[in-house]
C-alpha cells in the first residue's frame, strides 16, 4: 500500500512539473483596458510624507492672514515657474505670477476693505477630509471656512483638488473644484444684498438689481482708478456703468465667462498688474471674461498628468 501511494505521489509531481513547464512556455494573452498607464514618477520622487508636508504648508499659506505675505511675494515659491492651474468656477491660469495673484492676492486685496460687503469671503481655516497620494499627484477633499467680515459669519465651502508636484516640491499643476458653490452662493449672497444696497446708497429691495448695481459700481470704480493711459478701458465712469449694466449678470459658477460677475472678480487684481488685468474688466474681457463653449471647456482640460499620458 505504501509503495502504491509513493508511486502516485511521484506521478502527480511529474504531471505538475510538465504542466508548469507548459504554462511558462505558453504566451499569456493580454487584455487592453483602453487606458494608458500613468507616467513613471521621476527618479527623485518625493515621499508621501514630503508631499503631505508641502501640501500642508501650502494650505497654511492660503489661510488669512498668511495669504497677505504670499501675495507680496508676487511669485510664490509654492508654484513652479510654468505652473498650470484650473479652477472650475473660472478658468485656467498659466505661470507662477498669475497663479500667485489669483490664489493668494485675490483674498488678500479684498481683506483691505473689511467694511465693504465683497462677494467673496476670507479663507480662515481648511480641514482636509480626504487624501490620496499616487506618485507625485495628491488628490484631496477639504472644507474651507470663508469668513465674511460684514456679516460676522463664516460659511463652509467644499473644495476638491488634484495637485501634481515636481521633484523640487513645487506645484506643477492643479485642478480645483468648488463643490456645491452655486448652492453656497444662494445662501450667502442674499445676506449681503442689504449691505450692498447701503454701500452704494440705493434703496431698492430688488436683490438682482442691487447685486448688478453693486458689482458694476465696484468694477467701474476699479477701472477708473487703475486702468489709465494705455490701459484705459472706458471713455468715462458713466460709459463703464452703461456697459456693465447691459451685459449678462452671470452666476457664481460662471466666473470665467462674458458677464459682470467675471469682471467684478478680476477687479481685485487691478492694483497688482494693470497692464494684464485691465482688459479683463473692459468690454473685451481680455482672455478671461469671454464667451465659453461648454464642450470646449469640458474636453479642453489643462490638467496634463493623467491616464492619457
């Protein structure tokens, strides 16, 4: 009996050996998912801990009043020279200086007028709620509290983002989405309307009219003050108001379109570089406040690090 069992074991082992050799010699079929693999990270890839540390420093710099110091740098060292940033509410920003202005300068400049009921609040805290790191790319979700000084109230806004870092710990590109911002604006803006009416001395209770007049007033005041000489956009303040109140008011999620909301957003940038930003508040809209095609925006993503590379 023992001899029979040993014989069977030997035969089984022989069979498995032959089978293994056959499998190794046979080409294994491959299946394509239609998706190209992610590009290999650079040889000097940052560790997850390094990426988290850099991201944490960036978020701390974004929070007021730290954003003031970053805005003064003009070219924030958090960004690569050729950084590309995309924000779903507006558009794509190319280059270190432009990204410094819109990431840090916008809120820092608005903070200089604490009694003015600006449409945008100050970022005062950021709580990261989700974080995934793959190679040099960080995907995160966070809740940022935006404080409105004139309301003495802060509102939570959900922000999702993809950030790719180069091997010098600089942000090479990013893609940020303000989740549910249209909903947030429906809660925040009505509370600002009475303060806006008071700020520009009108008595109307029509919220849409008050918002239009406030945005137009602030836009045209900025254009008159900073857009002079070769940067002049309008013949007069009155001609600016006439144009600003004749175009589409726009919505909170269309800050990169040909409307008044977009021009108001860019007014805060005028003190920084009038030659660059004055066209954005003018009739042409420059390269920021222009008509957009939905398909072109959706398919024209500037975020280059992804499944297609």
